[in-house]
């Protein structure tokens, strides 16, 4: 029914309601006569609908763009055909979640020691999303820092979730208690906004513009 609604041009939220009402009326008025329709004819209708749902150009474009996404699409399609529709969709969702967890676990941290007139400071360049599954590595690395100043270069961090934001705030507070200055630099507006929510005084100070002495180092990389 969804494919038929799409072919008929239904694109708004009324389309699912209309197709459900039409299907209900058909079952109420013609339900007693549906057993007269040959099973082969019903199977042919399903085959035609299934073929229309498959878009070869879209699959090829997906394969060129991301082999992993194409593999997930193939797993979903084969599972639906070989097993069951609901089970196939569930396997596709599970494969997507597994890939998401794998991508989010790839966090790279590079540390550079930069000299300055008032003493050396460490620049932590973080690449990858800061989420609950990855923030522990950065937290452990920062807590082991012994220098008097730390710069967090978040230029290559696409987003930060609530758990990582809270953990980073706690680390900044602990470093402040040890008289370690922390500056957060290069963060995207969305990342900076997430870190600023409920931020302590130390975290708010860290989110201020990075001092001029670190900007040349942030331009590298």
C-alpha cells in the first residue's frame, strides 16, 4: 500500500491515513471475495511492488559513496527475501547500529608540546566524535597532564554528546584545582554550545577564545 501511495503521488502526512482507509474499505466490502483471487496473482503483485522498491541507480550510487552502507542495504534486502520482513529490517537496523558504534569508537588524540615565554604547554588535537564510548580516553590522558597549561584543539570534532560534555567539564574542573589552565579552541558552534550548557566557571573560562600564543599552533595539522 505504501508503494501504491507513492506511485499515486502521495507525499504528505495525509497519504498514510488515506491508504489505510482505502485498504480498510476494500477488506470490509470485498474481503469475502478475496479468496477467489489466485495466489499466483497476489504473488505477482508483490513481485511487481518489490521490483519498484528497488532502485538500481540508487544502490550503485550508494556503493560508490560508501561500501559499508551498501553492504548494510544488501544485508537488509537479502534478509527480507530469505527470512521475514520484520526480521530483515531488524537485522538491517542492528547492522547500522554496529557500524555506528564502530565509527564512533575511532577517536584519535595527538599531543604536541609547544614552547612559550611563560612555559611549555600541551596541545591535544582531538579527531572524531566525543561520545560516551570515546570520552574516557581523552579524560584519562588529560588527568595525567603535568604541564601548567593545556589547549584542547576540537577543530576536527563534529559533535559532542551530553555524557562526554559532562565528563570534559569534570576534567577541566579537576585540572583547575591543580592550577592547570585549559583552553578549548577550534570548536564548532554546536560543540561549543553543548559544552557551555551548565558549564562551571573553569569550563566557561576554558571556552573563551584561545590566546594568541596558541593560534599559530592550531593552524597546523
